[in-house]
C-alpha cells in the first residue's frame, strides 16, 4: 500500500515540475514587449509631435489647365504637358500642424517646340490627418517663381495648394501620391497680365527624422 502511495505522489510531482521547467527554458515563451526593437507588423505610428521633421522628394507630370488675362492673344493652348520635381522639408508644431519650405522646378514644351522653365520656391504651411499608417497632408505654399522662355524672363508669384495621400511603409519612410495646383500670375509692365494654372500629379518619398 505504501509503495502504491509513493508511486502516485511521484507521478504528481513530475506532472507539476516538467511543464514549469519547459516553460522557463523555452525561448519562444518570452513576452513580446521584452523582445528588443520594434515588431513592425504590429506597430501603429503615433501622432506626430512638436519637433518632428520630414524630408520629401517628389516627381511627376504637370498639365496646363486654365489661362486668363489680357496678354493671351490667342496663345492659351500654346503650352503642352511637362514634368516637375521638388524637394521639401517640414517641421511639426504639434500633432497636426506643420511649417516648412519647398524648392522645385517644372518644364513644358510649347507649340513652337521650345521650352518653358519655372523654378518655384518658398515657405509653406500644412495640416495633416493621420489614420493608422495612412497620412493625408493638406498644404499651401506661397512663394516666388522665376520664369524662363527663350531669352525672356519673369520673376513672379506662385500660389500652390496641394493634397496628398501617403502610406507609412516603416518608421523611416512613407510613400504617396500628390495633386498640386500651380497658380502663376504675371503682371508685366505693359499691362498684358496673364494668370496661368497648372495641375501636377506626382509621386513622393518622405523620410522621417
């Protein structure tokens, strides 16, 4: 009888000790929050904080749209499709609002097989919505825009509102689509003013630091 009692007590102790020992020795049983680094698949970006910065590189196609003014003289359809590119930096004031600057350029062909060049630059302000990994920044740039066509030049104003849609690929990079509206007024001394409007559709890569 004593031997039977000892046998069952031994089995009971083995049943308790072995699972506990296996759990302590199993490296896969570590808690996820004890693993160093970030598991990106389960990571949801926080809202931006004051002091966060981004650097954006953009390139795309630009389309002439609406041209008005006394200086057209029948040349409203003289400019064709073109290309554009820009570099921009942003500094966040809080989780939504940011300020920054932009330097860009565009070119477009004309009916006479010449080229128009415009190099806009200036400050901008923006507001950004964040939905998990998706970001929707709305920006407004007001700056200067030197124009060049053959031997003629003009230093004018640019007003450039935009909307974009970005996906936060990882903690360092986001990629997105943009739509920028370029309003380029010209007020020459001869009074033949023209306001040219362009739309660009572009792709961007944004670095977070």
